[in-house]
C-alpha cells in the first residue's frame, strides 16, 4: 500500500483477484445478460456456453462480447489450450497459420481480463468530464442540487 495524506492507494501488484469460481460466475452472468430475454435464449451461443462444457465442440466466430466471454470461459472454466480455442473459432486454420489465430484469441481473452472487476488486470473506467466535476465538488464540500432544465415558461 502506498500511504498518502488522504487515502490508502493499493499498488497494481497488490490488487487481489477474485477466486476462480466467482470470476467464472461473473462471466456466466454477463453471457446470460447478453443472450437471454424474457426467459428465452435470443442467442443460441448462450445456451451452448452455459449448458455444455466447451460449447459442445461447436464452432464460433470472434465478433462481439459473447464471443470474447466464450474465449475466456474456454480458457478458465474448460481448461482448453490456446491451440484448441483457436481451432474452435477458426476451423479452417492450418498448422502453418494457427499462431496468427491464437494471437487473435489471446487478444480477445485480454479484453475480458481488462474489463473483469475480479481480475488482477482490471482497468477502472475513466470518469467523464462531468462526473469528475461532480466528484470534485462533493469532495470539496459542495452539495449538488438538481435543477430541472425546464423553466416556468416552458411548462405551460
């Protein structure tokens, strides 16, 4: 911990990660949020990822968050190698060019790790300009008051 005069700030290396089961559960919930609406799967990939180990050997495509989460689940939950995961997403790859596809899969995994709050590699999203102004105001003791944009003349 780095000691400052106002707060204790943890070092990047000192940040504790979540237990693996909690990380897996968090990712599975993100998949549910993206693939289920009104108790129905709107994206079949969600069913494969949540109900079958390694998505039942099905072929997938890298294109969105669900695919990124699939890579992460294959690696962490299902213990597949980068080679196996690359073949899942790029079945036409040959031994000559599989390393190129493994690199794409690793980048996909890294995107999830960077945005996963339980990961050691988690990067906190930056505050917007307006959020930073409001935070600074509260820290200095100002009490923000909500003022409607509508005036009396507009409400008639």
